[in-house]
C-alpha cells in the first residue's frame, strides 16, 4: 500500500498502476476515522477493481460555521492500518493546503436535490461535497466510486452530478452497515455518551416500525408514516428531531400526503436526522412500497 500526500504523487501512483494493466480503478472517498462501514466499501471496491484508491480528507467546505470541523475525529495511524488490512493500494491524505492551495472560486452545485433533508438543515453542505468529490474525480479518474447509503441523499446528489456533467465514473451505492443492535455506523458515534448511544437506537427502531406499518397496512399514507416516525422517536427523552421525511428516491420529491405509499411508483426513502446532545445522527430506509405490499 502506498501513502501519498500531494496531487503529483497521487497521479504518479495511479499511472503506475494503470500502466501495469491492473484493471479498473475504484475510489473510496472518506473523511477518515474509519470503521466497518468504510471497510465494506473497500471490500466492494476490491471485488470490482484491480486498483483501489482511498482518500482521507476532512473537507472544510462541507462544514457550516457552527459545526464540528475542528473537532471531527481523526486517527491517521488507525485509518492506515484498516486501509491496508482491507486491501487499499493507494491512500491519498492531502492537507487543506493541497486540496485548496488558493481560495477556491469555482464550485460544483446541484440544485433541487440539495434543498431537502440535510440540504435544508445544513445550507451549503452539499456544495462542499460535490466540489470536493469533483476534484477527487479529476485527480484520480476512477472507473467506479463507492459511497454508503447511510447518506442516501449524498448518493442521489452525486449521481445527478455525474449524469449532468458527463463524468466518466459509475457511483456504486453500498448498504448501510450497522452495529449488532441496529445503530448505523458513523464516525460521529464516538461523540455519544453511553445513555445517548442507548437512546440513539430509536432511529433504526422507528424506521423498522414504520416500514412494518406500511407492510401490514397500518400506516398507508406519507402523512401517517411521517407521524409514526415522529411518534416513535419522541419516546426517547434525549432525542431532538431535525427532520423526519418520506420522499421519492432518488428524486427526493415530496409525496402527496394523502396518497397511499403502496400506490407510489418506484422507490421511496424514509429518512431521519436526530440530535442527541451535541451529536446529530442520520439514518434511513430505501425501499419500493409496491414490492413490500406484494409480499404481504
């Protein structure tokens, strides 16, 4: 495994692998403090690609002024051990000065999809995401790029960017990885106290109960399912709901509140963002209601 820290070294390492006929190049962009969710992305990339590139960069452009950029957890030694264990060939760890050597005046922005969910709660967040990912795509020129569905909105936004701008890369969405008790893995879970972590299980539980209610016909409309999500999450005293939404996926369009979900064509997303103390967690389920209804 080769660790590189500037763009010239990165391109040299990739050209070496490409010249050796190692097959497709896969990119796994991360902000570090790696966990099993990231490991699963590396393994998926390894199954499909001859060369796996992982980037580790805490991107200041996607953090708001009152968010946790400075305190975001970092552990380079641990990250490199996991990356090597999971088969990364090249790990790119740039500084902010390498990624943004002069104040950036060009940004990549995706409209519409970024006004819902986390885009509404974190203005400018997705402009930072799309800009840094576009830069990484230009640097690495990957055939495939791997992202977890825990941030399903991010997947939808990046697929739109790639389609709109004719980028020659395929976005591969990988399943959410959870702890044995259902909590979705996140680098920010380390912020949680023991009690906050216990109460955070309400996210996966509420999503599971909402899906079951759709399956069993107990909550058929988007309005009913949203109210169920809010009701279940509110049972946890420490939970402060940022949003609870049911939208089309990947279009992220609002559904008619009175229409039955099982009459909806295509996939939907049930998505949550909830704060426990200072820690904001997200979780979601993406599924096709008509397929769920057919199984009942």
